[in-house]
C-alpha cells in the first residue's frame, strides 16, 4: 500500500469528480476537487499536489491550457489527462508538454487507482544486507509492490546511501562487513538523519544485546530471518505512515 497522496481532481462533471475523490479517499489518499481550470490553478497557488487528474474539456479554459499554466508554477507537476472525446491534437499537445498518461472515459475507479500505482512510486527503500540473494529477493518483492529500491552490501555503503534525502525507509541487517548495522544506525542518528529503520537479523540470540539497544533508541521495527514477505511489506508500510516514529 502506497503512502497517502495529495491529489487534485479537475472535472466539471461534479458527480464524476466527487466519485473519483470518494474512491481516492477510501484508498487512503487526500483528494481535492476542482470544477474548472481557473479553480485548479488557484488550488496550485495555495498548495502542492503529488498528482492531478485533469479533464480536457472544462467550462472556462481547457484542461491542456490549465495543465500548461500549472507546469509554469510547478515544472515537475504530475498530471494525468482525462477525456471522453476524440481530441487528439489537444492530447498530443498535453503529452508533448509532459502529461504522464491519458485516461479515456468511461473508466472504472480501479483504473484511477491502478494509474496511481503506475506513475507514483510508493517510496524509496534502501536494503542494506551483505547477502546478495536476500537483497535480490527483497528488491524484487518491493519493486513488485511499487517501491523504488537501492541496495547496499556493506555498512559503510549503507551509511553513505542512507544519508540521501530521497530514502524513505532503510531495511538494515545487523551483521554487515566494514561497519555493523548498529553502528550504521547510531551514526545516522548522530548526523541528524531521522529516517525509519527496520532492523533484520538471522542471529536473534547472538545479537540480542544490539537489538535491546536499538529498541531503547526507538528503532522503527525489527524482523527475524526468515520472515514472511508480508511481514516486511507491513513493516515498511507502517514505517512510511509513521514517518519514523516507532510503530
């Protein structure tokens, strides 16, 4: 499950617009409705959105012109165009200026949710483990669930990559070459890097002292190998929603 997103839905069909917003809200997101291009632009003046669903036919300025105005304010704005008309020239203009997808009406609400999974990464996870088989299996699991993944094979590499601001969660093995997992965690904290960390280990008995220390430091979570894939996905989801606070 991806993190809650701020989503703008722009359509002058109020029933459809509100139905899309309701489906997004039920999926855990924070939708905002706008019923004209002018209203959509005003919304972007007041706040930022992770993604926008924009109807092409609007009562004042069309969706493509609205999209281009939004892009002037927020150059990296993600916008999905929606249309029930064969207006290829307008759509080509939108795609040419960076619209990421076109949804053809009528569409099911599941198509909206599927589009979110396709175009908005669930988050960036750093997998720090010296076992390449484990790292590879976790990477495939997370990528299939919509996450972007970086891998680190040593503690020093984990520390270096873990400082990057785009990392949302770290999955950190306690036994690492060059620098142990506990030392990586402590150094991240010393440097002021407050990122959720899920500790994993296959040596629960041998590493109990380090685990106890980490728990006193409010590490986000701890998993003991071997664990079910669903346990890791749930731990990462909880960590992402908690924003680093212990679950």
